[in-house]
């Protein structure tokens, strides 16, 4: 059904849980593709024995390279982008597919909803790490929680037609290893003309919250985004994606009221400051 691309970075126990959840909770069969960064914890040998498609780097290349290289191995019409610290909840793909069947346009971006053990999108504490993970509580309690569809995106898990992916050239690797790459990707889609950015409240993953980023593989994505687009990530999410508002249809051009211009002036001031700093 989908080509599911999962970067992994020495995170074998979480990766195994992620794969088990896909095998257990998917409605359809999917093409699983992995990008292994380092893999010194046994990940490389595990994936080789499992027979899944994969690419490998002996050093950490980050998620931008990982998604781009994974997409080269994909054979399905739609890509699902995910992370190795996600547990896919029951029928995640059924609800993605149901949305696809009623979508009448070629270019769009869909995302699921993250369930996390702290105040966030869906707040349900089923463990802050794998040793504390309470799968039974998650499967028992999560169906009782309603979460509406929303504008914008919670980034991953996300679904995009591979043709749309190719039109914008995938992820921008100047954001490697990855911070800021998701909003940059969405901005490239916006420039392309995409106006359907829809988060699905029924497509859910339990997220242990950036286990790979806890390894300190960081970059200044906010700065790179501002210098590239002339606006902040926060500004883009608020005025363009209308992030986290209840879904009410295709997005339109931003409402350019006084608050928009005041926020934009603040962005431009910060932008010119960074430009001046770069030259020194």
C-alpha cells in the first residue's frame, strides 16, 4: 500500500517496537524501508536478517539524507515518513487510505497525530521510555480519546504522493541532520502550490519524543529557515499553515492584518541582523 521510510540511529530496541507495531496494527501490507545511521548497536545486522530494504551510512547523516535516500528505494505511489521512536497505533493506515480515497487533487500533505506522555497533541502517559511502555494501557485508553482533524501538520507520521515529493526534490539537506527540515519541506510544498495540509486525528502514533535527538545530533534549523525564507518557523506555521486550528478546508493566502505585518517586521529585523552577523 505505502512505502514507509524510517531513519534509525543506534536505536535498535525502539526500532524493533516500531516494526512490531507496524506488523501488528496495520490494516494493509506495506513496503518498509530503513536508513541506518551507524548501526553499531546491532541495527545493521538485524535489518539485514529481516530482509527489509535499507540504505546505510557508517556515520550519522541525519533524517534529511535518510528520507531522500529511502525515497529512492520506494516503489509505491505514496510515501509515509516516520521515525524509529514511534509506535503505530491500530488502523493508522486504514484512516490514511480512507482520506486518500476522498482526496481529488494530485498534490497534498497529510499527517497523523502524535500521542505523547506530556502536554502536547494527545496527552496520554503510557511511558516516557521503552522500559516504561504500557502497550495495554495505550490500546485500551486511546480509542476513548477524540481528537479532531486539524490544519497544518504534526510533521511525522506524514503521507505524501511520491510525485509531489519528486516535484520539490525531497528534503533540503542544508538542514542536516534535521532540525527545521519539516517546516522547510512544507514551505517548499506551499511554494509549489499545495494548499491541502491536513492532520488526521484518527491516524495515531505513540511517540517517545525524539530519542535520536537526545543523542545531541542537532543543528540550528530555525536560523537556516529564517535566512532561507525570510520568516521564522513560528510565523510560517501560524500565518500560512494555520497550524493546530480545526480543519475547515483548503488553506488560503495569509490574512495580512496588523498582527501579520508586525510579526513579519520582527522576522525581517531578525533576518537582517543575521545577514549582518554572517558578513563579520
